[in-house]
C-alpha cells in the first residue's frame, strides 16, 4: 500500500490526504457536536478530550503521511491540527484542575492527561524551534494511545489522601514529567541521529526485536500455570481494583492468554535470532527472513492485543487466591496494555524505516546538529532530574521523616541520575560524541522507562501512587 | 623516579576510569537491592516463602538481603566520595590558577594559535581601542586595559565562575553524602503511640530497644476528618512538649506538617482505635423517685452518686459474648458493648454489681438503688507518631541547593573571553586583532563573536567619518 502511493505525483497526494483528513475531522466534530447539543453541556472535560482526540488523530494521520511520502504540505496542516488538539487538551486540563481544586497529578488518569499535553507541546516546540519536523510521526500516535487509554480509566475527581496533600508533591511530579519528557525527546533525537549517521537498518531490526523481547518478558511475569495470564480484578461499579486486604490486589487468571503471549514472545524474538544467524553466516537469505518475521510478529502482536482487549473487557474469571468469579477491565492493566501497544508501535516504526529510509534521512537535520540537540536536551533533563529527586526527598522528609529510604523507585531514580551523569562525564571529559553518546542517551531513556513502568509493575515498593 | 605506593593509589582514585567503574558498581549493586527482597521492609516469613533456605542463607551471608546497609555498600559509597575528592583535589589547582590568574595579555604565539580571531585595519590605536572598549562594555564583557612593557591590549570576559562550576557540583555531592553519612551514624528513627491525655518520653526504634528523650510529649487530642465519600481527608494531633513538667511548645501536627523540638521531629503517621474506652456517659435514675442525673465516667474511675453511694466503672467490653456463663471479649470493635459498674455504700460497706446490659448470673441490678441507662460511648483513639532525628539533613539540603546552582552554572553559563590588541602586519599596516574563546557551546559563541566584531567595525567607521577622515584609508586596508 505504502509503496503504491509514492508513484503518484506528491502534490496531488498532498491535497487529497489533507482534504480527506480535514473532512474526517470536520465530520467527527460535527457528529460530536450534534450529540453534545442534545445534552446541552458543551465545554466539559470529556468533550474537550474528545475534541483533542479528533485533532490529534488528524495530526497523527498527516504526520504519518509526511513520514511516508515526505510531502511538506502535510506538516503545515499537521501542526495546525496539533495546535487545535493542544488547545482542547489545555482546556481539559484547566477544567480538571478547576473541578478538583488541585493540579491534576493525583491519579494515573490525570498523569496521562498531563503527559499527553506535554507531548503535544514538546512536538510543537521541537518542530518549530529545532526544525525536527519528523518528530510528530512518533509522538502523535503515542498521544493518541494516551487519550484512548484515558477513556478506560477512572475519571471522577479523587479526593487526595493526606500524604498527597502537599505542594512539594506537585513540584515533584511536575519536575518528573518534564524531566521524563526531556529524556524521551533526547531518546527520539538519538534515534534520529543513528538513522542520519547511516547506522545499518539491520541493527535497528535487532534493537526493535530486543525491545519487543524485553516488553513481552516483562508482560509474561504474569504467566500462570496451564497457560493462564493473571490480571488485576476490577470492580466496574467502583471503577477500582479489587483488594484482597490492605494493599494486596486480587489477581484473576484469564485462561489461554498466557500461551498466546508466549507465542508472541517467540515471534518477536525470531527476527533477533535470524539476525544473529545472519551475522554469523553472512547469508542474506536470513536477513530477508528476519524482515518477514517482523511482519509476522506484528500480525501476532495485533492478534494478541485484540485477544487481550476482548478477554479483558467481558467475562468473569477465577482467581487463585479467592473463591468465585471476578470481572476485570483494561483499566486494571494500563501497563500491560501500554506494553502491548508499544510493541506494535515500535515494530511499525521499524517497517517505516525499512521502507522509507532515504526519505526519512532527507528530512532530518545534519547528524552533528542532531548530536548537539541531543546533548542540549540532556542538559535540560539532568538538572530537572536532580531537582525532581530533591523535591521528592523533601516531600518524603515532611511526610515520613526520612528523605531517603532506598525504596525501589527512589533507588531507580538515583540510578537514572547516575546513568545520565555518566553520559555527561563521558561527553565532557572524554569527548564522547556521535554514536557512543547516542547509545548512552538511549540507555538513559531505557532506564527512565524502567523507573517509570518497570518499578511500578515489577518491583515491590511504597510508591503506590504512581 | 618510581612513584610511591600511596601516591599511586591517590592517582588511581582520582582517575576518571576509577570513578566510572565505581559508579557502575553502585548502579549494579543498588539495582540488585531493588530486585532482591530486602530485610527490614520484608517480613521474615515472606522472605522464607520467596527463597529456598539455601539461597536465603547465601543471600544473608553476602548481606544481599540488606544491600543498602551492608558494610560493602557503605565502603563503596566511601570510595566514590574519596574518588570525587581525589579527582577534585588533583584537578582543582589547575582550574584555580586558570580562574584566579586569567590570561589577559595575548602574545604573538597565542594570537596565532587561537582559532577564532579576526583582523580589522585601523588608523589610530587609541581611538580603535576605546571604540572596542565601549562595544565590549555594552555587551557585558567588563573590559579592562592591560598595559605591559612593550604592548597594551584589551581583555574582556563573562561568567568566569563557569570554570569552577564542576567543582561546585562535586562539592555539593560530597556535602549530600556527608549529610547522609552523619544521619546513618548518629540519626535514628522510632515510633511513639499516645492516647488523649497520655504523655511519654520513650521512643521505640524498630530493633526493639527503647530510646529516652530529654523531654516528654503529651497528646491533647487527635482526630480524623473524612471526605463526603468516607475516605480520610486529614489526620491531626495536638501535641505539647513538656520539659521538667512545663509546657514549652504546643503545636497541632498533620500529615506533611511535623513538630520539631530539639532536633527531633514528630510526624503524624497513623491513627486508630485502641479498643479501650475513653468515656461512658450514663443516666442514673434513683429508685426513690428523685430526679435522674447524667454522669460521664472513665475506666476505674469512681464518682459519687449521693452522700452515701459511689459508682465505679470496673470493666468495659466493647464486643462481648457469653459462653458457659463466662464473659468473653470477641473483638476490639464497638459492636456489642457491656459495662460493669460497682456501687458501693459507705455506711454498709456493701457493694453491688450492675451490668449494662443485664447479664444473667453476674448482675445484681435489682438490688441497686439506681437504674442506669447508657447514653453514649466514646472509645479511645491513639495517634501514632513517627519520630526521627536527622542531624545531617541540613548538609543534605544545603548540598541540594548548591547542586541546583552548580548545575545551572555548568550547563547554562559559558565562560567567554575576548582579547583585543593593536598589531602591525608584515607591511606595517596597523590592525586591530580580535580573538575570542568559550569553554562550551562554541558555535553559539562563534555567532556572538561575529556580531561583536561587526559592531566594532561599524562603530569604527562611524567614528572615522565623524573625525572627517577619508574612509578610503580604512577600505584600502581590506
């Protein structure tokens, strides 16, 4: 499909897609408007969020169109749509803040709301200030997934438990979001550097596969006996997890899903294995096989995702720890869901690279320019990380009487800080530039992701709020 | 000459390679500490469930079940500190020389070696230098006239502190580690539970011992406020600090808002029922037809009912059951309360057991001169206070502030230097040599340098024209 479109003259494709997306956005907004007029309440949070979803989707389509065809006209309209989405998103944030009476950082839903906002804002900054136009191709789909995820989560305004009623918490979380966003940006820039720096497409293949393997290994820690897969039970009335006792969540087992995910793990690992065989034998046939295996793994990943969505949405499942059947929901497993969606997304990005590499390269700034911007974003991220840790420590000291208790989240935040400190030392005293610096930036972001997702999901600790 | 062993060790400690290896070790070991279950936080039986006895024995022997307090982790952090100190001490003198004695007068070899420089032909040394002086001043470079035996020149710079920023950051890190060390050695944490009216000066640390404070803490009240949906909104305790029986400080603490006295901090940590009675409100009605009266009574408290009779609350069971003619407490919840009152007559010396509600086999309610009716039961609540003493935390916060400052300087302040000297080229033509350098962000500086040069050039032209001299002379030099 993607190959067919290039053969048409770019100008014509440009208008067609822009008009199509414009009509789509207008149509969806009109339908939504008709619905809203009936209920009478136009500017509330869910409407604004819906509007931003529509605009972000339009922007995402256009950015993707730009990624595939390289038509410059798309970018203009894509930025316009992003601006519109950002305005609606800002409205939703403001509405939420006003309703709740505190900055929206208290629940996963609110964090996601802020995360999507930051992502859209950063996309526009990167595009207009640093002229990295391709970045929307990556960030917008993430924003769309974020907004969709939000629809599944508990949205009512949560009163803050006493420990969270602190300005320092807001400072801490704001700094964390900003720091993580800057780290994400440095990661994206480092990736672009590697593309521009003529790193072999096969290496990206191995990296994609490695990412998939890591994700599915993490997900499969929930693998149960007899091929089941355990997820947290969900109470649809309360819109909250089911607790066995204080702090202990009840897990239910979805049968057969574990086998499917195991199969997907094998499919995701296959390109890596074939790549290694290719490295050993230098036989191009294996590389072709590996690329076909990526295709297969995408199909299987989508299948597993759909299966997971369907099984988690309806039905009641048995638990190993309690008698009876319990329902579950997607909202109970946001991390698994983002893992699965992330896996598909990264594989699709690889396909984009595989098919349209030369166009991508043409659209990127020069390699050493990218290298410099990567360093600059880390120079922003590092002080933010430092202050984030300090604000968290100060808050902990006011709440529990201890500024540092080596809890896993704290420890991993410190590890993140050390990794970026290592990057800075290598760059400044050893003059590490280019590839080595880019690898280091990627490593740093991997650690950030582990601190954000992995620690919450895989390790025990008291950072139960985020 | 071979270096002595201590000197070699010192050099090794200060090497960047050593620092990086140590940091990698810290990363690996602290990651291990988050993956392996840790001792004080995890209950022993949970540890036994998670690991087999052999594995647990090995982990315990290697101190991997309490990584962050293990001697080798402390040793590692000390080595990191030493490495930072060594690296700073070895490199600092050079940086300090650079900082305290800036190179101001550019000689010929320096002028030739400096990559970023420009030559502008000029007519008159003095006029040109004063124009340059003005431009540099406007750009915030604080120019100064350097006069040597056989040369004179201009030197201007900005943000010289940037040269020392790395040492500021490293010093702040040492300060934080120092504070953490002080707390690890001299700090302590414990717990204190108080009910209303109770006072105590004994704090119980986790290891089962008791720590005596030089003052006492009294609780005047504690409570919980809820949101409309029933989830807790606020816990509070009114605390008094007593020294030699005198109240020296009074404060209401809530979560996030501790009481501090004598370097010891008291945090609101928990709040709950003790299962004990605080106060029972009763109505006592005399059988002789006199008016009834209300009384509030605590456990083991004796109150007079009339001139002859007193009442004492002997027992209170919040949730009772009767089995085989015996009374048992089922739980600490206020579910099914029973109160045991003892009426005593001074004259007869007789005592009568009254039970509310009447419990067959125990009660003598019929022989009592009063009938009792329960009105209200107030249960006692306890407030749990986390107590901590962290004498090193000030070093930590100071370190954090200094680090914030240091990082801003490291990343965002650029040390820029500009030298300007009048020189003569091979043909004897007088020129203004302008050179500049920056310690980071070099391309941005190049741009800025270009602007400075342009500014000087244009101002020179203006002043030349104003002096009514032929501009042709200036142009000819180009």
